[in-house]
C-alpha cells in the first residue's frame, strides 16, 4: 500500500535495528481517516471469503480491527491481556511472548464470542516473530473456528514470523513489508 509506505517513511521513527515506532497514526495517536483506508484495503482483499468475525489483540490491533469490521460488516473481537476473574472457565487462553515488552503475557477470549460457526480474519498492527499471531491462531483452533487469513499493517520480514506461518499454509496479507531497519533507515521488501 503506497500511501502507508510513504507515511512510514515520513512519520515512522526507527528506534533500533528491530523496532519501528508509528505513534502518529497507528500505535498512540490514531488517524481515523487513514485507518479507514487500511480497513477498506483489508476488506477488499478478504471480501469474498465469508468472514464472520475479526479477531485482534488489545491494544494496538483494536483500531485497525474495528475499521476492517466496519468495512466487512462483521463483529470485532479483541483478545484481552487481563483475565476477568469471574469468568475464568469461560475463556480460551494462550500465552504469547511480547517482542517489544520482552515478557510473556496471557491472552483471553470469551467462549461466548467465538465458536465452530465462525470464519475468522485475524488483524494486527505489526508482525515480527509471529508470537502474537500464534497465540491468536491457537485460540481460533481451541474454538474449532475456521481461519480465513491474517491482515497485518506492517510486517518486519527480517524477523521471519510471516515466512514461517506462510510456510504452514496460512494466508497473510501485509500492507507494508520491511526488509531492514538498519542504520535508522526503513527499507521495504517490495
Ligand atoms: P510478534 O509477536 O510477531 O513477534 O510481534 C508482534 C506484536 O508485537 C504486535 O502485536 C505489536 O504490537 C508488537 N510489535 C512487534 N514489533 C513492533 C515494532 O517494531 N513496533 C511496534 N510499535 N510494535 C511492535
């Protein structure tokens, strides 16, 4: 997505060789008009797949997940990172290692909102090593739901999460794929 690449170049901040900050429109301040474009693009790519539900994870996946849900006219479910104490046996859960926070977190999704009747499109802001994605895939599997595919705003291809998951047959659509963040410079794959 050309406009996304341009925004990454002009507004993104390379924090290190592995971390990119996009706080101006995606990860802190939200640009609703641009995020709408992103949601429309994911919807265009997955429109004919019979998606019944968007699954994402709090917090940064929610905005882009919501925009995709509006475009596809389906509910948006976000995995929570804190367990609701009253409902523990009613939740699917999985453990993910957070690349940016360097800690393991458990994610939870209520059994009330995901089941075998669902065709799920997973949406997230970044794909790095694929940990967050594996956690959400695990939950889709536990729910006996069907996975339609995955929509990612920014894939850091040099961290190989996407490569591994694609090799397992998962359809991943990334709107921008980064080959390198070396020397403070963003280089795209294609
Ligand atoms: P993974 O689980 O694929 O290793 O990392 C993906 C998750 O970590 C995303 O949900 C995202 O929130 C966070 N993340 C990974 N790399 C970056 C990055 O370079 N910048 C930002 N802002 N978040 C990242």
